């Protein structure tokens, strides 16, 4: 299978019904590299479980199956052959992973008939459409055929996802995220405007109806253009028209306002954040815990919708063409981070922060900035104890009632240098991006003269960046990479949409947690 075909199949995964066999064929594409140590693959497998749980809860069973299948492959087929697989330090992670993969296999068996039934129903509706086309072509029962085709068209649309452009609907996306993550008893520490109860109810109703309304718009367009559909696309891979972007009057019908341009400059400085009490440091010998809440349930999670919910499309992609999901980043996270890191900056020391968030409707939202225990120099910063970070994640997931936190990237300062990724930064970020392609590396360079030069959000190119850094055996803070300069190894992730997959938004709420013992 060519890379182009592979990337097209991955986009189809979340856009039209497929058989389990088709999903498995996509999931079997090579993605394992024993260059990464086992701890990274255990982390990747855990993140796949979390994402699969969320996708299943939103009734995107195909993507859930894809991620669960890959999780099983990592634990059963790939990690056992890793050169470092039998190292004693991974003994507990192996025990936890073997337990989780048993539940994963049960879940795969549970999802299989549900996925195949949806595909069969989809094919039956396509068959009705094709039969109507044939009758129309022969001028037989044209009126009845048109009516039946239109009805089946509407029903078949229900089996597909309504896809919303994340840039056009960014304000609605952020409002949805704020309602889900902060519309509960626990409130964020950042000083942002809260959505009142009535607004949350109105917006919940709006989001429940958006799939039906977008489907109606698409159906009306199909009826208005021509009730006779060409036979040229009447095979089993027939693609319905994409849901059109509504015109201004239709947006008012949906309750959506016109999209506002993204604001990156000139915003009023926010007030200093209230830093929550730090989490007690775990023992360095304590291994990172693996959450096991609802990821492995043998039945559908409570509240799972019966039909796919409207999700955000993936107009962004890697250089290979593989789709990238959108990452929503709070605009004022940089100013909050600079305040937290000001003491180190005054001493010309870097500061490290971890960006946590979760997945909602096929997009990521950064909801937490965590400052872990670390050691720093003027050119480097390094986390000292990962167990403290993982304890924070597990504690939050337990207290929040089931909201999964994913590591979506990292942020650090360059106290006296410009805004870029050094060679050391590139080698750090390859670990993040190997676990999650959408992971980002944000840099604050407070000594630079302009706002534009003081802030950057980056990712490694793929290709060539990921491969070059992964194969690089050199050490040191600043060293060249064979065949291409550093400018070709990483790229801006937050500009020139959809070239960059990150959308900064001033209304996205988040929390700051400083876990340093001296904070």
C-alpha cells in the first residue's frame, strides 16, 4: 500500500463506515521503531487506550477499534521483540500491560459486530440509492425512485460523521471544551470568564442538534442541485458530498456567529495566576501509574450516544500527508508561564513546563500547564521525576470523575536566546511526537525585542525531521543534522492555517500547577 493510499485510508477511518477487516488493514501499517526505549512504547500504548475510550464514548467506534488494535499490537507483537524488553525496570509495566491487553482483546470482540452492523446498514442504504438511480435511468417509476433515493440519502448521512472545520468553528469548540472540563464543581485557577448555567444549557442543546442541522443543509443542497445522481460514483466506495460550510443566514439558523480572526498580538496582559498547592512528591522509585478506570470496560460507557456525534475535521497534515488533529492552545498560557518562570529567567536559567489536555470531538484541548520538578542551566531544562507528573495526572483523573489527561507537548524558556528549537530540544521533542504526532514544543524567548520573536510553537517535520533526529547519534546542545539544516527539521505549528495544526484561543480556560518543591 502506498503512503498516499495509507493516508487517504486514515482520513476515511473517521468519515465513512468501514468493515473491521478494512480497519485492521490500516492499523497493521508499520509504526513501531525499537530506537525508542520500552518506556516510550508503554506510554504510547497507555495514550492509545485513553484516546480509544474517548472515541468510543463519542460513538466513533472505528477510530476506537483502530487505537485498541494498535495497543494490542504494541503489547503482544512489538514490545516483546524490543532489545530492552526484558530489563528489570519494566517488570511492573509488563504486568500492568498484560492485564490491560486482555481487556483490550475483549473490547475488540465487543466492538466488532457493532462496527460490521453499521457498515452493513450503510451498504444497504447505498443499494437503495443505486436501485433508484437505475430506475431513473430507465425512466421507470422516476417520481417514486427519486423520493426513495432522497430518503435513503438522508438515512445514509446519519451513518457518517458531520465534520466541522475547527478554524471556522473555533469559538464553539472552545465553549464546548470549557463546558465539559470546567463546567463542573471544580473550577480552573486561571482568571477567565465563566459560562453561566443558562448559556451552558443552550449550547449543549445546540451541539446536540448540530449534526441533524448540518445534515439537513447537506440534504437540501443535494435536492436543490439535482435529484438524479450520476451513476459514475455508484460503487461501494461512493463518497457523499462533504457537509458544506453554511452561508451567513444559515449560520444564524445554527446559532453560530461569524468566525473571528485569530488574535495573537496586542492582547491585554492577564492578572497573575493563582498557583494551586503542589502535589506531594512521589518516591523516585515509584513507577508511573497506569490509569485503568473506564478504558477497558466490556460494555459501552454510560451515556454513549447511539449515533456518531458531530466532530472536527482534520484539514491539517504532516509532510507525508498523514492527517493531524487540531490542537487548541490557550493564548494567555505564555504570559502565565513567563510569570511562573520569572525567577529562573532572572538568573538566566531555563524553565520547563508540560502541556496536558484531552481529546474532544476529534480535537485536542490543552487544559493544564504543569511545572514538574526539574534541573536547569542557561541552555537546558530536564524533568527530574516523572513519577510526580504521572501521580498528578492520576489524581486529577480520579477527582474529575473520568476526564482523561494526555501529554500533548511541552513548553520551555530561552532566557537569553532567540525563539527556536536547539539540537537538544529536537532530541527531546522526538520522544513527545513519537507518542503523539500532534505533540507540540512551545518556546518563550523573553529577551527578544518583539512579541512575534518572543513566542513560537513548533513540531518536527515528518519527513524529514523525525527520521533525521531519530537516527542522529550526536550529542551536545548545538550540532548539525545530516542532509538538512535545523530549519528543515522543525516547522511552525501555530501559523498559516491549515499548515499549522495549532489554534490559539483567548477564551480557552486552563489551570496552572507548580509541582516543584521550592515553588
